[in-house]
């Protein structure tokens, strides 16, 4: 039987018996030492193969994408050798992080899976062994996101709002955007697998009831709405976490300038009246200052309205934050619904 090598049926320490070279007694008789070592050797080969393959696949996939990106940027700016070297260093860091994630995840998963199969038995643990192995290997997702770029790259991209409240730019903090995305995708796949078992009536009544909202015909629409909400929230609050095609698409088709997005994020992060006043003053200067150019009547009006909103007490200012949002994002139409209709019509 497959469970003949289960460690639970062995007396004493399994590994001591393997090292000492003695046979092992089980409830089904005596398991020859050669069979035990053969099973352990097979598990070791599987662990080694899974780790090497996963790491190699991660390096090939992420490395290929990063190489394509570096070559594309080098064609746009062929004379910037220093910038190209920094791009290559970031690409290598990103590739190594993703390869490490896949290698560690595969290695931990296989190690736990084989360990549980030997310790408990393949048949007895087949219902839950994969879930336990995946849960133990899940923290490896945090390796998928590399550390922030080096200080020499700070200020190259004006996407972040971390420097709005400070005169000096700050280093972008490390985030786990890719790890979070992978975890959410895993949850979606897990839910869809459970829905298939639900349709076959293989689940308990409690699990069947918990999966009812996800079985709705409009569940995919809700998932897309939640995903869009998360992406747009990060686009405003953590702009350094949304990069690549997503960021370029939103920057170009969002209807506002990058400065609007940066100051909107800074205003959302402001927790005191002093920080709020600082953000609003800098926003007025950046959006409507136009040094060396003559201000239009519209810009003068919007700047005056934005600064006039600060002529209140600190407590009143914090209560009137929704008005500051409207003055900052859509000063032409202070009604949010009317602004949406007008923006949609123009688009």
C-alpha cells in the first residue's frame, strides 16, 4: 500500500533508523531499508528538480521581459550610458527577485508535500496536503517584488508623491504589489476550483453557502470592479506601485495632468491642517503658477479659489476637505456628478 512507508507507523526516529541502516517495522510488516532510501531519494530528486526548474523559468521569463524593456529604452536614448547601466542593474535585480521567488516557492512546496506524504501517508493526506504545502510556501511571494531602485535613480520619475510635503525627494518605499497580485490571482483560481466541486455537490453545506456569492452570474463583473478600484487607489496613493503599461495608460487617458495625480495623493495622505495647507499651496503654485508665462483669467480664478479655501480655522479646514478635493481635481464644476457627465461627454 502507498501508506506502508508512513512515518507514523514507525517506532523511534525515522531518520536515526535511516542513518543507522536498520530496517523499519510498520503495522503492515517490515519495510526494507532499500525501499525507504529509494523513496527518500525520489523525494530529494523531485525537490532538486522543482527548485532548479522553477528558478530557471522565472529567470528566463522575467529576464526576457526586462531585456526587451532595456533594449527598447536604449533605442530611445542611445547616448545615455549611465542611465542604461542603471536600467540594466534594476533589470538584473528584478530578474533575480522573481527567479528567487519561483525557486523558493517550488522548493518549499515540494519539501512540505513530500514530508507530509512520508510522515502521514499519501492517501491519508491527499485531501489537504497540497493546501498545507501551499500555505507554508506562500510567504515566498514576498520575494517577487525587488527592493527599491538605488538612490542615483531618485528624481528620474515624477510619479511619486513622497516628496510633496518635503523639500528633498525621498526614496520610494518597498511595496509588495506583485506579490499581492499573485496572491489574489491564486485566491481567484482556488475559488473557481471550489465552485467546480460545488457544482458536483462535493462540499459541505457550510462551504456550499460560503461560495454562493461567487457562483452568481455577475461575480466576474464584481471582481473586475474591485480590481479597478484597487488599481486606481494605488494609482493615486502609491504611484510608484503602478508602473509600466497601466501607469502610462492612466497618465495619458485619466483626463488630468501628472501633477494633479501627485497632489491628489499628497492631499489624501495629509493628516493635519498644516500638512493640508502645505499641499494646497504647493498645488496652487505648481498647477497655476506658470513661471515666466502670463496667467490666463481661468488660471487666476482657480488659483484664487484654491487659496481662498485656506482662509478658515484648522478645524474648519479639515472638515472642508471634500471641497478641497473638488477645487483641486475639477475646479470648473464643483458638483461631482456634473463633472463626471461633462468629462464623459468630452471623452
